C-alpha cells in the first residue's frame, strides 16, 4: 500500500491534524495484508513538522516496523523532521529510568 501524504495537504504542521489524519486513515491500515509493504510517499509535501509526523508516521512505523518504506524524502523539511523523529526514538530506547 502506498500512502500519499499530499492528500492530507502540502503543509503538515500540527499534532491535532496529524492525529486526525491517522485516525481517518486507520481503517485502511487494518486491511493491509501481513506481507504487504507500506510505502509513505512525501511527494508534494512542502512542510512537515515533527508533531504531525509523530502522530501519523510513528504509529505506522510501530505497527508495520520493517515493512515501512519512505519515498521522496529529499525535501529539507521532511529530512529534518525524519531525523528529529529518529533521534527521539533513539533517546527513548536509551532511557533506563
């Protein structure tokens, strides 16, 4: 399955809209077969903030793990956000308290 983020807008900027987008899309995620790859396509997205991505992309990555592939991530805003999420995930993994 390919998820074209542009259909949610070109400026994906707030936690509430990211959560709303995820909840609206969740029923489609339920129908993905166990062996199908999930492609998240960033083509057409101009601005992506960590808060929006954390609400939409993070739960997809948690659920589908290595079956998630990111496409068209060359936009500087997308690159920076994905790097921020990666660092946050790594920091959570290091928490031992």
